[in-house]
């Protein structure tokens, strides 16, 4: 599986391959070209799954949101950004799975996609555009009657789904596992054997961001003073200080940690939002949980790669179903910016066990 996040169509990179102010669709297209080049490369001898073997099939491409950058004036609309994303990620990926069919695309929305649909506390044009949310909804949930922009209601039309892949239950959820999301997750996990490992893919890191919660002050609206973005259904519970962009989330996290303790078969968590390549352990606000966590870079807004394009990366996830072992490898895709024939270079890697004790 290839994993990336935060495509951010609609903005530009200051510098890329000798040019300046390079549009997001050009940078993402360059990354897709490198993703398509994976088959035939040899995995490093790093002790991980498939180490030393040639890459053949790639079954899935995962993208965890911020497809469209927030359409703050003068950034293009979500509809325009989705059209560019669709060309790159749906029409231009040539990877094939083990079944010989095109690699499956698995997508969840990010905070920018949601804000475009529901509004923001800074000026946007148009004021709302749910196109990317609607397109992801239809692509992933495949409703009998396709969702439309006119009918879309973020309060009830969340993008949550799951797949069993090689004996692993993979859950794809909207933004962050807040108390409302956990209701859906509880129902989904009710039919999953306790012995089956579970992996979560979502946009926000396990700690979430205070500003992403719903404004706790009546009338709970989105406003420039409070700066809450109302992206989760859950109200922010910490001491209110009119700075929703900088508060702690310990209380919110404790509800999430309690859920993890009840579902010890949740073994890994993949996210974007704040972007760089990192393999780490989430321990919760009280250091009483241990969850394998994987943070991925962004082609447009990486913390480090935004300034140093040679650090641009996505991740390759390899799974050994028999041993229930997972290896995640950093794929540096632009180490030689001026070389049109450059290959992906494998960077850091980590292997973890998904076995349920």
C-alpha cells in the first residue's frame, strides 16, 4: 500500500525542481509519476517485510485528506481542486494489485475539505463548496443514490468505512476519533473478532488540534473571535480562552484512550495534518497507552520538505498476513530535483507486530 496525505491542490510550492511558485497540481503529478515507478524497485535489506525483494504489485493507494486547500481568497474552489486531484490520483495512477486490477484508491477527508463544505472564520470564495466531500463520499461509500452538493449535510454525512485486507481490519474515519466517531467505530468493531488486528487511517494526529473541535460557547458557531472550526461533533472541553487554535486536548484524548483500552486489537494509526515522516508511539496525555503511529509527509506543506524538497516523501506499507507483521518505509521521491530519471530512494523504515495479545 502507498500512503500519502495533504495533497493541497490550490496552493503553490515556493520552489520545486528549479522553478518558483509551482502549482500543487504540478507537484502532485510529479509525485504520482514516482509512485508509478515503484514496481521493479528492490526493497532494502532492512529486516522488514519483503526486504531484498523486487516490488511487484501494489494493491492500494491511501490518501488521508486535505485534497483541496481551503478556498480562502484568492485560492481556487474545492471543485477546481477536486478536478485536478481526480486527474492525478484516479486517472493517472498505473499501479496494479496482486489480482491484476488497478490499485484501489482509499480516501478520507481533511480539515480543509471539511471547512470548504461548512464554512470558515476567514473569507472564502465561494463561501462554501462541498465538492471534495461529496466526491469522496460517493467514491468510498458508493450510495445507491449518489450524494449531491445540494443534499450534502456534514452533520450526518460522515465518511466512515472499513475493509478487511489480508486478515487485518482497516478503518477509515472522518478527521479524528472523537466521541461521535467512536459511536460508528464501536458498531463497526462489534462484528470484528477480538483477535483480528485493527489499523486506523484518518487525517488528524492522535492528539488532534483544539481548534478542530466545536466551539463550546453558545451559539457554538464558527467565528473569527473564537477561531474554532467545528470540524468534530464534540465540543471542546478544556478551559475556554478564546484561542481555539492553541489549547490542550487532554480531556478529549482521555475519551479516545479509554476507547483504545477497550479495543486492544487496535494496533496502528496512520495520519497526516501536521506533515513529516515520523514513526512513533502515541502514549496519551497520561502515558498509559501504547499505539504504533505513522505520520506522513505532504507534497505541498511538509514541515521540513517545504523548505528542502529533497526530503519529499510518501510511505510504502508492506504487510505479512501470516506473521501479522507490518513494515512502513519512507520513500524519498525527489532526492535529485534536476534529474528527470531519478528513482525513489528508501529512507527510514520500521517493522511492528500487529499480533493481538
